[in-house]
C-alpha cells in the first residue's frame, strides 16, 4: 500500500512529520532521487579551476547521491561541469586535480576535450555510427553565487529562482572577496536523520534553552523568520554591543543591528552570513540515522572574526548535535507519533516539511 506524508498548509492546524519518516529506510531511499537529485548542491568555489586547463574531480553529495563529476576550465576560459565517467566502459576519467590539455581515460585511452566532447579512441576504426553524441561526457547544470559554484543532476527549479531572495537581501555583500579558510572548516558526524538536523536549524525556538552563548549575543524577542518558495531566512538581531553588519542604506534592514543572516536553501544547504564572512553548511545524508555536516568557511574581514553571533560555531554545533541525536532516539519511541508547530517560532520547520512532503509524493 503506497504511503504519502501530508502536512496541513495551515500551521495552526498542522502536525509535524510523523516519527516513522525519520527512521524508515524507504523514506530515505525515496529522498535520494526525489529530493536530492533535483536539488542544487554546493560544490566548491571557482578557485579550484582558476586558470585554463585546470580540472577538479569531485563527488556530488558524497554518501547520498555519490555522483562522480569534474569541473574543468577550457582553453577558451569557459568553466564546465561534466560527468566524470568514461562513455566507453564507465571508468572514472579524471582521478585528481591538476592542469590538463584534455581528459584521457587511463583504462583504454578514450580522450575528451575539456568541454567534454569526444576526441579519439584507439582500436575503434571498424565501429559503425561512431562517434555519436552519446560518446561525449554529459554536461551537468551548474550555477554561481558570486564565486561559489552549485550543481544539480536534474534541476527541479532554476537556480536563479532559488537564490533570488538571497541576492535581493544581501547581494551587496562582497561575494568575490570571500576567501576559503580550511583551518576554520570542518566536518561533523551526527547520529541522526538529516531532516532532524534541518528541523533543528530552522527554528530559533531552542536558542534560549540550548545555546547560552549564542542567546547572549542575539535579541531573541527580535528573532524573525521569513519564508520564500525554495528557501527561508532567519534574521538574527544583535543584543547590543556585539559585532553587527555595517548595512548600506539600500538594505531593507538598514537601521537594524543585524548580527547574522541565516539562510536555508531546500533541502540541505545553509548560507550563514556574518560580519566576518560566510559559513556554508552542507547537510550530507549518509543513512537513515547518520548525517555528515560540513562547515565550509569563507572569510572577507578577519578583523571581525571570533565576535558576536559568528563566533563559537564549533560549540553551537556540538550543542545542536547533542539535541538532534536525543531527538533521533526519541522518534523511535512507541509513544511518540508527531507533534504540533509553534506558529510564531516554527514556521520554518513547517515550510520545510511541506516542501519535503511534496517532493516525496507517494512511496
């Protein structure tokens, strides 16, 4: 019998995701193709293919989609995102970053241009109707947010539509000056379902109860959630005396001491803007109750580091992990089915659950 998750559009009437959705392997398997494959996923910044000839192989959403792709910059200075699987026998073509004049499969010598087009193949002189378009490396849709690159295997919606609310609000930020800081970037393994991690991120309701240090620098009474079609914003207003943005007069928030813009992009990407720069958080599902969360740090003003809402991120993350893992244990209970939403504090969670239910459909 097919199942379908239904979330009432009226938050005052709605119940949350059923507990079984967080622990059911069938839901997890369905989400891979129905939720993640059509989504836009953060890849890297364009520094990885800065000059013509550079190549950068990667796995899109490793542990979930596990799709081998490669970024290239061709001799015409154009960037491409390509399948990294040889069209002959399925071997990985590019096995490490570097500078190349072309891509050659080391298994049988098939060669491709840096735009993915087939060039040559030994011992294929007698093959009929060869080469054909099938022998090119497949191009994969990709898009930019400043210098940040995103890719999608089969986009359900245009990237420009997804990201427009972000640019409308914080497009004045110096995206091209953001510099990746590996020393401040790290991964966390969370023993919980990926959606539980997103649930927790999408509400400030728990801040006074879980994050004492963060609560001290944010004005909880001014914490706001704004919903858009494919993303939402949590606006963190400073409590006073801490680091806040120097907003341009053109900003709709001019005059408000904004300490952080917390953007969530469906289904699993967070863009957390602070006065010092950006923390890209990517939630990577590994299994029904295992998730890897990557904090990828980009700095534009070192003088503002380690102050305000953008400080102590490791501590806040560990506090979140403890709570989310406790919820994962709780949703296994025979006595818990689902809960209700706070209309004033959990509209972001409700928004996420409606998008997720719609994407999953029947399974």
